[in-house]
């Protein structure tokens, strides 16, 4: 389990990136950390990975302080957004380098994945495209078989077909090894079908987090029309996050789906449609309720 308590990180007096950030990430989940570019996702991963030292607060991994802890570092692999490979190293060379650091490294996994993805094991990685370099990095990370895996901008530059292949590999890894995975992205849609939990980072902290199943089942988008007059006050007994009326039809976003359905149906509406919400819409409405301005995520 990863416990982050009141974390603060700044790079100078004028640049505070994270402040009073707290979160608890349970074991054996894929946790998606989303937010606009520049809000501190990469900095947070570097703090958890013990690359950066926090200015204040603490990070505990399995109950122990993670900073400069060699035993914990053996169970962490971190793939940054700005990838680095040694000049002239092939995928095979890179895999052997990883193997020298991680005792459970599975070289056969790398060989098989490279074959499936048509990656030349013996060609210099620095001659590959951006997407192919990202593939090499993810393959080597998964092959470490460590308990904690952190991926920054996980699928950047990878085409949709290969992205689906890696999502399946990552999900398989989590169940095989009881792995905890944190994946960051500025693209919420990129993570919603692979993550168990999502956290939104904004204003130097994680302002909202939840498991995806709860998010999707607890909120409802409704279009409704009644025989008589209606306004927002008609639905005062519901937890309404959004209300807009055009002509005789009102659109609502409500919480507590089970209770809301029962109440709305009791009004004997002329029209009652339940519409699906994307995770991005859910996050937008949650942020508006909390008083935050939603920053567009591509």
C-alpha cells in the first residue's frame, strides 16, 4: 500500500508544484492519475519513486518511508515521460541491463513481446520512432515483475491497436503478480478502460479520487419532461449537480442513482431518459461542485 501524507514539493521559492497532497493507494490496483499538463503528475511519481526528496510530508510504501530505502527501491520500476536509453543500446542490451538490477526479471517475456510487436531486438533503440521507444520501455518495466510499477504518460505516441495490446499486458501483469500500478495521463479517456481507481490532480493536490465502478454507478444524466410546470426546485429532494431546461425538457445530472430513479419515476413523467455519462463529464461536474475550474484534457 502507498500512503502519501501532506506532501509538499517545490523547486524554488516561487515554484511550489505539490502542496498538502494526500492519498492512499491500495495494493493490487491500477490507479490512474489524471490532470492537465504541468499540474504535478510527473513530480508526484518522482517523489514516490524516491528520485525527488519531498520538502515536507511523508510517503510510506508498505508502512516504510520510501525515500532512499534500498529494499523498497528493489520493488519499484518507473518509466518517465522523457525516456532515456544508453546510446547504441538495443532492446536486448536494455533488457540485460534491467536484468542486472531486478532479480525476478523475465528476459523471455521481453523476447516474446518484441516478437509480437515486431520490434528488432538487436537494433539500436535510438533509431526507433517515439512510439516504438515507448513500447520498449513498457516491455522492460513489465518484465521486472516488481510489486510497484509507475508509468508517466503511459501510452504517449503509441497507436490505438498497440495501446490495446499493452492495456491487456498491464492488466495481466497486475493479476499475475499482485502488482500496484500508477499510470499518469493528461487524457482521461486513455485510462478509463484499464484503471480500477482514478485520481484527479489540480491546484497542487489530489482533489478527487474514487474507484471507477462507484463513479459510473453513482451518477446519472437524465432528460425529463412533466405534465405540469417544473423548475430546479422540483428536484430539491435530489442531489442535483447540474440543471438546464430547454422548452419542456430538463436535463439533470444527479448523484445517488438508485434514490434518484425512484423519485423521478414517482413524478409520472411524460419523458424520462437515462443517458450514459463519460468519465470526463463526471469529473467536470464533480470539480464544478467543489468550486474548481476544469482544465481541458486532450
